[in-house]
C-alpha cells in the first residue's frame, strides 16, 4: 500500500461520521408500541374516572371530541420530541460516546423524567398569552377553534422544518400560533376593544426566546476558551478517531451533559403541551378540571381570608355604592379588554367579585363540593380576578394608589387563586412525558446530521459538545426556574456555533443562514397559519351550528 493511500485511509477513518441507520431491536419496537397504546388508554381511563368521580358523565360525542383534541395536543409533544430532542443526542452520537439507538432511548427516558417532575410554571406562562375573551369561554366554539388552530399550526410548521432538516424551535412555533389566534380574534370580533394578546406578557416571552440563543453562543464560546486555558488535554479539542469512544472521563462528561439537556428540555418544553391539554379538559369537562379539587379543606380558611382582605383593599380605592355581581364582572372585563384597569370602577368590580368568590368558597367549604352547575362560572370569575390582579400589582398607576401592604395582600391573593385554578393532574404529566419521550426515538436523524455536521466546518470535538450542552442545560434550567419558555433548539445550535468559533473550526454560513431564516420566519408563518385556521374553524363551526 502506498503512503498516499495510507494517508487517505487515515483521513477517512478520522472524519467518518457515526452510524445513524441502526434501528431499534424488534423487542424495542414492541415496547415502543406498548408504551404508546398504554399511554393513550391511561389518558382515556383517567378522564373517565375523573368525570365519574364528580358526577359528570360525558356523552359519547363529547368524549370522542375530547379524544381528538387530546390526540392533537399529544401529537404536538410527540413532534416536539423528535424535532427538538435530537439536538440533545447529536453531541454524544457524533463524539461516539453512545451509539445512536441507545442515545435516543436514554434521552427519551430523561425527557420523560423532566416532564413528570416539572413545576407547571412554564405551562401557565404560555397560557397567559391567550386572549382573555377566549379563556373565559374556553368551552365555546371559539375556544375550541382557538385550541385546534394553534396546535395544528405549530405541528404543521414543525413538520415542514423537520422535513428539510432545519433545527426549528417548537416553542417559537407555538408562541407564534398563539399570537396569530389572538390577533385573528381581535380582527374578527365585533366587540369594540376586544383583547388580542397581552403585549406585556408577549414581550417577556419573546425576550426570553431572543436572548437565550445569544446566551448559548457567547456562553459556549467563553466556556470552551476557559476549558482550553485550564484543561490542557489536547484530545478534548481534536476530532474523534474513527469509531473509537472517548476516554472514560470525557465520555462520562458528555453523557452527563446529554442527560442534563434532555431532562431540562422535558421540564421546559413538556409543560407547553400540559397547559393546552388543561384548556381542552376545562372546556370539555369543567366540573372535573376547572377547579383544583385536590386542595384540602384545611387550605380553604386561608383562601377565604385572602379574598376578604383583597376585597377590602380594592374597596378602599373603588367607586362608592353597591354593585351587583353581574355589573362588577362587566366593569372588570371592560377594563381588561381596553387595558385600562387603573380606574375606581374596575377596583369596585374586583372588590365585589373577590368578596363573592370568598363567600361562595366559605359556603361550600372546599372546591370538591362546588356543584357542577356553579363550577364554570366560579372558575371564570376566579380566572378573571387573577388575571386582573396580576395586572394591577404590576401597574405603575396602581402602585401609586395602593400601599406596599395592600400590594403584598393582592400578591398573596393571586397565589391563592393560582392554586385554585392552575393545577395539572399526574396523568396529564405522564401522558405528555410519554409523548415527548417516545417522540425522541422517531425521526431524529435529520436534525442530528445538521447539528453534528453542518454548523461547524470540522467534525464536532469532545470539548465543543460538552461546552455547548453544559451552557444549554444551565440556560434551560434557569428559564424554567423563572417560568419562561425557551427553545432548546436555538440555544444548543447557537452553543455549537459558539464552540465551533472558539475551537477555530469556523462556521458553515449556508447552514447558519438557513437557521436564521427559519428563526425569523417561524413567528410570522405560525401566526399566519394559526390565524387562517382559526378563521376556517370558526366558519366550519358556524356552518354546523346553522
């Protein structure tokens, strides 16, 4: 063999990518199918038990409609799994730390754990983007059209970008879909001042989505430079030798970072589907799911006391004179729609509603005893007061009116209302976790190739993979702690790009350009899709009703 041929063989050995065509063992396929079917049966059984327990039997048509809605919501999380989670496994696969089939199963399992142990804070930060008009009537035709439109739009955009191998953000797509529905609702409504979206909440969510990729890029770049300064093992910064796995310590580090990203991704992204599923359940089975029936009776006296204190605080700044509950509700809804809450009539309305909520809870003693006919109305009043109170405590005008002690009492009241209306049953967490975890094991190859081969100009090194994933996991955990949705895709791909620059590898600008294009287009494309679907579904509902 000539020296030239030998050199060529060595080059090929060094740059050969990992095997991505190895499928699951036949037993793994059977296990996959069993978990998928078992998860769906568990969801159906849980709904049947929950509704029977509260004496709210569901008609077959409503149950079938609920099943379809849940399938679409779980389908979103399934697509999210193979679209987003592929980013987590790319580094361990391309550094030969784990074979591809084992890596995706490993990542799927820790995605599952991340969802099950999540707090739910991110779920409800997404829901607060929805128009309050539709949130108060989530069981109406408009409410269901909203949910179906935004879910279908997010799934369609995710599938379109996956088909061309672009690491697109499921979070970005879902938020764009929510904004599209909100704006369409505002344009189509005949009610003056109908709310479209809460721009203050939109700004918070979009700022998290905007800054997190920058944190990923700069953080991974700086971390790799620090690693080069203090960790002098040159093997960390070289391309892997053929199919040879890295040394034991480096391999353990890379598996740890993959595990951390998978767990963090499940804890953040899995919550988005949870929040939407809760809206579906509230619309179809309000008696079982509109109020948190798991709160113990011992918690009710504190709830009633916080409502009474808040009612007194609002009454001190409201217009004098008695208001009926209906008139109070109208005053608060008008204030929210027009974004003009710093008005005495709104405070008077909040006082009346808060006192009425406290009195009703005191009469029933616990949420589990609230009659079925009362649940939707009570839940709507609680949600309306909660949403408005959160706006009041952040309003500069309100802060000048209310004392610090009154603001504290309103914040305590908001926390009580959240515990009463914002909860997620265990079975919802488990089924979403299964959908996300199983989705990880399907269709991951396209995104893995993009992350592993098409961002940097050279093969991914051990140090690059570790730096990118450490920064990604830390950023996602931080976002979950403050209740902000972020994109695993954008953070990790930005981290890989930053690590590539730090390692002197350079970037493939065609891929970077396409990723930036997907990032820029996702929001308007998802908004257009969801707004159009919302209009079409409203037309369909009107035709059926007519």
